[in-house]
């Protein structure tokens, strides 16, 4: 299919997986049954339903998945509610890829990587982790610190426990907010857990989640000796049109959709504090 981020591709849902009570993963191909376009980990796509609206969603699958795209979507609005009611075979329009991805083949290559995520924030970084797993020799140690409200709200939990944990030199540390029956893992919020895990301050960090998690985790990292240049995040929630036309994602002299959504915190530090 011709790759033009301005032109929506008519696609089809070929599979749906219930991840948590309010998150589903949608497996999507183009009309020709193939992957509609190539992408870089961290890029997004606009999912459109004519007559209903559109929504910017992170691409959850790694570029190494060659036959389809995956989107892990939380039910939280009109379009996402429509998606959660959709069935296999449903057609949907997709425009992408949009934005810039994480520098997996440049800055991250050869580094030890720390991934910090909360809730549905695991979706944008899932693509990065699986990409590194599929190119494992290109990266050093990989540590994932991920938390959610409850065990049932941990997105892609089975994959983390059965695939990620078995990858060499990889550590998966999970936490939930409150104790519950059947959970024998860590209990507590992600930022204090980061402090407790005391990660090596030479690691490169990828972080995604609710704003409060990002700000408190960044404070924890700084106290451990991390610098802003080492920490990357994605601001895809600020993206609207995705092509730099509407101006809704403008912060200072940057457009999140054109200059991001991936930024290091030293780059964000040069922008007005509204982000």
C-alpha cells in the first residue's frame, strides 16, 4: 500500500484480545490482507470512523511484526467505545505512521535500558521492548518497571511473564497499587518502587504513563543520579491532527506531532512548562 500519512487506509480488524476490563488489543491489516504501512517504535496512527470521529493511538506492535499492526486501546471516549464494541471483520480507516519514534537504532543501541510505565502507558513502549527483544544483541541489560491499579489492569501481563522474563539479561518488575488476594508481587505506586529498585544511573530511560507518574518518577530518577539527557518520554496524548496543521499540539517553538511525540527531558526543559 502507498505510504502517505495524509491518506487514510481502509483496514480490517482480524483479531481482538481482551487485555484488561477496559483495554483491548486490535490486530489490523489493510484491504489486501497485508500490513498497511511500516513504522518506528513510538510512532502513532490516527484511527478514523466516518461519521463518528478519529483518535490518535500509539502503535503497540513492533516493526518486526511483518503481517499486521496492533493497537492496545483503553475504552475512554466515543471512538474507543465504538472500537470496544467492534467485532472481527469490522472495517476501520487508519492514517499513519505519524510523529517520530524512539531512537532505537541510534541513541539506545548498545545501552542498558530502563523502561518505566504505568497503566495503558505500557502500550507505546511495548513496541520498543519487543523491538529490542527481536534485536537482543544490539542492547545491554533491559529492566522494565511497570505498575497499574490492580493485577487485572496490568496490560499484556501474560506476555511479560511468559516471553519478556525469559529473554536473556532482562528483568521485569511489576507492582499494583493495593494488596489483593492472589497477588504475591510488589504492592505500591511506581515512583517509590523506582527508588526501591535503585536502578543503575548509567541506564537510558524510557518512561510513559499518567503525568503524575512521569513527574514523580523523574524526581526519583534525578535523586538517583540520572540526568535529563538520559530520560525519554512520549507525548502522543497532545497530538491532534498529527500533521502539523491544526496547531493544537504546539508548545513553544515545537509541534508535538512534527518534532515528537518522543522527546528527551532536556529537550522538554527548553519548552514552556505547560507540557
